């Protein structure tokens, strides 16, 4: 019998650090404090404990964009990967249901990572808006206008 001992110079993570680094397939409804839609594939979920999770959807969710209202489907008071949610269109006096989309895995991220994601999606949104503005803009150029001669008087 051979016993092998391995020494590592890498510090061992505490239980709390390991817990924060573990992806989750579900979050309990009562631990969710806020959600923030960043774009058509990314939602940030923040818990009452202060942990933020990034959820990247398996595919684009049509009509979902920054600030969209979402209606989640909870199973046994849990929001889970693969679970469905519906994008609601705010019509002022009422909300109209639109597309139904599946959630992805909940990946824990730091507050700095969350702020970076928010800033990145805002800048991408601005670039798209600027490109669209340039494409759809009307160009005004100076032109020489000639006046036709008046009709002959008889």
C-alpha cells in the first residue's frame, strides 16, 4: 500500500467563500430581494443576504430588455433553472403578457462584477441606439436652387 501526501501553497477557501462561488439551480422566493433585467438574455437576482446571481438565459427572450417587467413561475416557492417566466408589456393602465422564456443557472457574482455588467450592457445599448440613429437619420445637404423663368406675358 502506498500513501501519497500532497502539499499545496494555495490557501484553502472558507466555507462562506465556497458557498458564494457555487452556482445554484434554484433560489427560494422568500430570499429574493430584487431582480434587474439587463438585456434580452441576462437577469440579475439579488437576495436579502446581499448575494447577487447572474442568470444567463439559454436563448434570447424576445421583447425582454432593460427594465422589462417579468412574471415568474415558482415551483414549491422556488425559482429554478429551466423554469418559465413571462415578459409583460407595460401599457400604462394594464400589462399585456408577451413571450414565455426559460431561466438559466444562477451564477453568484460579486457586487463589482454586477456593476461591470450593468455598465457594459448600458454602453452596448447606447452603441446600438447610436448606430440605429445614424442609419435612420436624414441627411441635410446644401443644394443650389434655381428659379424657373416666369411665364411669358401675352
